[in-house]
């Protein structure tokens, strides 16, 4: 009985013999009887061998699996009636097959251990074998299903949570090809499985950077509202959400340098001095101390016989302070100094000209310091104690700037442009962040929408926050915690050829993301990026990704960008890249022993990222 079965299977599944072996490429001559599109086996209609299908080559006890990449016909030139009964028989159907892997017991493994020999018999795959080739689950991993095989019987593809989410993932495809949908689906399936586990909430952290507000447009995108923190930042409006950051982040010189677009040679070192200068920082804790500091600065500016010092420096200092010390009553003081504090060119000294033409009080006069500086400063209200941490940074920058100018340590020409920018940048920053040390309400999923954020903040904020998250995680470096940074429209920050950017910024970005992609795995930090332009993204990043979901890609540069790195993708799948329908993608990478074309399964409307293709005519009726 068993033997009969074998004979039957052999006769049905046998398709031909190996006729040539050339490295990974093998040619198989198909039996004349197997040139039909389907074969019937036990009442089932099985797809017969064709391009894109699999073959099993038996070499002794080894089962080698290959994928058909093409077929052609070869004709015997020396046709002789004696050997061939029929003219049809001089034509041979030859398959070009790429070897993919082999069966190790029941388990399919990718790679080549042995090459077939000429005349080895070739077979179609049985259902179990086909399933085994597409079984991407290893070592009792937890499965999630995000799609089905597009071409072969619609079989669901289970992916292992460990192998997928402990890897860097790239999702590429043209606009509208379904990247965001795939991304949302993948994370939705993951969250559905673990969302209510206390340990999942405690140990795993997901940080979505959403440049277009697609994941924040509706409450339940990806997962119900109650499971996630959504921050809709805005630099245009005052009432946008504010992302909590820790105070220390502000005091990082790199943070300040990026925020204020400081130049590398002079402005960045200046910001470093701002951060390390305790003397000024300590004077901001009480109004009395602040007044002492200010009096000293004003006196020092006016009593110096430095002709290089700008004449209006005192008034400029006060005006700059007024703009960052809201609620202070400084107008009288400013007016007073503006009209009465003069510089005597001949004597090279400051003097105070009291109203009504009284005697001039020169700065070297013994009463000058008390009556003209200290008393006047004392009589003024400076609202320093009400300042929050972000304002204080601005104040420290301004104070140190004037301090250095007055003392002649720094050149005004180099630093003045920075001071001009600081105000605007700090103001923008205040609209999008708040200082807070509170944990995020126990929710481990964060969505950061940058839709309404200006272009500068859009670039630096995600970068700074990701870097901070990564550094924190690296420092902790324990086994149980996990961080996943997910960036849709990643070309916004990872593009390699933007000319608007300074070198310093590029370095910083490279350090951050290239490090995450190279080293992150060791610390349990993983990156998922989606982009329309893989060719724009740094090669280092693309080549370090472990798994790829490739949607339709039309531009040749983009195709080449992924081609270089996905060497094991066979030609058939590769050629289909340009014609994949929306929602269909090629899954390739470490997780897939063989690259497969999958249809990403549907999810309920309310969980979809909101980025509908607009039906124009609907609005044009
Ligand atoms: N698997 C799918 N099933 C059903 N609809 C899908 C699927 N994938 C994508 N779509 C639909 O196709 C449209 C475009 O998809 P999506 O927004 O994900 O594309 P995208 O590649 O992210 O585009 P862009 O680059 O412009 O962000 C959406 O309306 C989405 O709902
Ligand atoms: Mg998208």
C-alpha cells in the first residue's frame, strides 16, 4: 500500500530531471507529460510547475528546494526519425531554477549545502513541504499574521514576534502603495496580542514619529486611544500638545546647538560655556541675586574705558532682558538710561546727565556705582523667579553673551546672529515641549504628530527625542526592556542629500540613527522606517535593516537602492516590484527563508492611518 502511494506520488509529482548545474542556477528538463497548467491529485487541483513556482530536487537523501526563475525551449538540431517517434519530441522545455535551500529533516533551511547532480529527479512540492518552506516561525516563537501569500493559494503567512520585532525593519514603496497601512497593520497585530499584559506595558516602549499626522488624525488609529499617548504638536498654534522632556535634555550643549542652529566653531563652544557657567545660573534663583549680577554687568560696561565696546550696550542688554522677562517693569530704567547715560568721546568715559542740566556724573565718580547703577537697578522689578526652565536657558544665553562682550572675551560679530535666533527658537520650543519628569501615565505607546510643526522643529525634534530615548535605554541596558522607534516618511529626517543642512547637523544625525541601526540590537533598540525614497536614505541605514516590506517601487534609483541590499531576492519577485498592486508587498529579509509576495490583510476603517486617496470627482459634481 505504502509503495503504491509512493509510486502514485512519484508519477504525479515528478516533473523532470536536472540537465545542468551552474553554481546556484540549475536547469531542469521537464517531462513531456507535465506541460499542463494543473495536475489532479486525489481530487485536488494542484498548480503545475511554472515561473515563480518551487521544485524539489532529490539527491540521495537530500531534498534541495529551488524556485523557477524562467523557462525556455530548446530544440534538438540533429533530429532523427529513428530515435524520436514524433517531431514534437525534439522540443525540450527547460526550467531555469535558483536554488534556495534544503530540508533538514522536516525543517526548511535557507542556503546551499549541497548542489544537485545531473539527472537528479525533480518534483513538485507537496502541501506539507510548501507549508514548511513558508513557515517563518522558528523556535516556538509567538505568531502574528499580517497577510496572505498573493500568488499561491492565499495561504496566511505567520511571522514570529521575536524575529520580526527584534529586528530593524524597512518599508519602502511609492506614494499610495500601502506602506503606512502595512506599518499600522503590523503594529496593530502586535499590540492586539500583548496590549493588556502588565509586563508588556512595563518593558516595551514604542515611539511613533508621525510627520503627516496620519496616526493621530483619529483617536483609534492602530490601537484604541486608551492604550497610547498621542501628542499633536504645533508651532503655529499656542494650544498644541506639549511633549514632556526632562530638564537635563535642555542643558545638553548639542541640544542647544541644534535648536539654535549654532555654528560649529564659535557659537557651539559659546553654548557649552552657557551650560557650564554656574555663576550666572546661580544668580537666577532670587531677584536680589539677579539684581547684583545685573548691576555688576552694567557698572562694568560703563566704567570700562574700552572704546571698542558698543555704546548702546547697556540699553541693548536691558532691552534683550525685557523681552525674555515678561512681567518685569523695566521700561522706566531703559528710558532713563537711553536718554541720560551718555558716552563722552573726548574723555572716553560714560557719564550720567541728570534731568534739567545738572552736573554730569562720570563713571569714575565715587557715587556713580551706587546712585546711577545699583539704586536704579534695585528700584526696578525683574520677574526672574517666575521663569520656567526653558525661559531660564534663554536668559542665561543672553546674560553670558553680554557678559563676554563687556569683558571683551567674545566677538560680537560672531555671536550676535545666534542671539537673534535664540528668541524665536526658544519660543518655538516652548510651544512643543514641557519640562516634566513624570512617566507617561503608564502607557507604553507614544505617537508624536509633527504635522503642524515648522520645518526646523520637524527635523530636530524627532532626532533629539530619539537620541535621548536611545541614550537612556543604552545606559540602562537591561535585558527585559525594549524600545522600538517607528518613523513613517523617514526621508524627512534620514535623507542623505539635503543641502539645507549644516555639516554638524548631518554628523549628529548620522551618529544618532546610524548608531541605532548598527548597535541598537545589543541594547534592545530597534528601528522601523517607512519611506517612498529608499534611494534618498543613507546607505548605511538601508543596508543594516534586517527585514524589508517592499511595496510598489517604480523609480529606477529606488529599485537599485533596495536591490543592492536585498541580494537574495529572486528575479521574479524583483521584477514584480514595479507592478505590485496597492496593499501587496514583497517580504524579504532574515525573517523570510524565501522572499514572498504577500497581500496585507484588511483592518477595520477606524484603525487605518488616515491618508485616504481623495476622490476628486466626488467634490466636483
Ligand atoms: N492592504 C490594504 N488593504 C486595503 N487598503 C489598503 C491596503 N494598503 C493600502 N490600502 C489603501 O491604499 C491607500 C494608500 O495606502 P497608504 O496610505 O498606506 O500608502 P503609503 O504608501 O503610505 O503612501 P504615502 O507614501 O503617500 O504615505 C490608503 O487609502 C489605504 O487605505
Ligand atoms: Mg504613508
